[in-house]
C-alpha cells in the first residue's frame, strides 16, 4: 500500500500547486477560452467516468446481476441529488437502497 | 478592530459548521474505503490533509488497483478545477502578505470557495485573512478527524456492507447537481458509458478524455 500512500501525497502536492498557481505563480485568468472550457468539462467528465468505473466494478462489459445493489443505490442517489440541495440525504437513501437489495 | 476580527471568526465558524456536517458522510466513506484497502490510518489522514478534496482522494483509493498512473491522472483531472477557483479568488489574496499568499490557498476547496464568495464583507485584508483561516482551518480539522474516524470504524463494518455502493453513491451525489444543462449531461453520459464499457484504468482515462472532448466539441458547435 506504499504506492497508494505515495500517490495520495503526490496528488496533495499537485493540488497545492493548482491552488497557489493563479494566486502566487501565474495568472490563470489569461488562459485561452478553449482551455478554460476544457477545464470546466474535466470535472463532470472525471466524476462521471469514476461512476461508470464504479458501476462496472472493474470488469469490462460486466454481468449486471451482481452489480444491481450498486446500480440501484446510484439511481436512487442520482434522482434525489438532482432535485435536492446537498448530498447527505441522497447518499444515505442510495446506501439504504443498495444495502436492502444486497440482502435479497 | 480586535472585537471586529473576533466577530469575523465567529461568523466563519457559524458558516462552516453546517458545511462540515454536510461533507462528513463522504469523509467517513473515504476513511472506511482506505481501511479496507489496507492504507494505514495515519497515512490516510495525512492524505486527507494534503489533498483536502474528497472526490480526488476517493479517486486514488478506488482506482489504485488499475495502476498508480491511472489513479494519479484521475485525481489530478478532478482537482484541476482548483486552478479556476484560484484564478477566481485571486483578487482577495492580492493585498495579503507573502506568507499568506503561499499558505492560505492550501485551504481552497469547493466549500471554502463557495462560502467566502457568498460574503461581501471581507474586503479588508485582515478580515479576509481571519475569516479564511478560521473557516478553512475548522473545515480541514473536521475533515481530517472524520476521515480518521471512518478509517477506525471501517474494519468494524460487517463484510456484507456494500462500500463500493457507498463510494459510487457519493460520486453520483456530487455529479448529479452539476448535470443541469444538456451539454453537461452529454459530457457525463459519454464519460460514464466509455468508462463502464472499457476495462479498468483504460476506461477511466479514456472516459474522462472522451467526455471533455464531447463537451469542447459541443461548445464549438454552439458558438
């Protein structure tokens, strides 16, 4: 697990560089509009890709049956989080759905 | 001035406590996921402090199996938004002392950015510095402590508890509120499907690139 720890620390250092970049190092306001738009899209794309990878459970073209609790939890969370403010209740509801389905 | 700065500190605490409560579930999931992955509690708490961003931290823990480069790339792409926050909040740091311009941004995350940009009474540098330090410091302390609590409680959970479902639910909870426009929906659907269909780390990276590329193409088409 030393690899995971090393990656965690590396991400921390890079994140700090992002944080100070436009304040102390270089004016990010001068980034071209295309670059700013790509940065805008990077966040939802990264989150969605992680959701996709999590739903698949690390396997290509997964057999959906064992993943039903995860899928159900994600669906419940998505519907509630899309309509509500905050993520606490949607996540708790999604977890409850996943847990209940895993008992079946 | 002292009394005024004390009031500023109190306001920062008042604004931050509900925010800290709202991110506690994510911190618990991160701690429990790290414990199940065999990451030592002190190392995960140190990671929580230096990364200080839940989605990126969770990305490392859930994708490390696909390789260090994949995990690093996913987390960095998620945190690249900090660059935009940094640019946006730069005027507030312009009149700050040099040490604060280097150390203060370490507390910059979605929540501190949103909380501080919602206030219009922080134009005076000392007042901003006090508010930022109190709000960000308190939030970081709560965050690291809750991640540690999750690390301790994680191994005590029964084996049947679907932690992978918890991690996915938290990510969905963060993604869904962003998907209000059809263009963002197209980005998200593309990235999700590509990442789900392609294997492991390759799917994750190609999914992110494909989603962002679709977004950029739609931007160009619309303009």
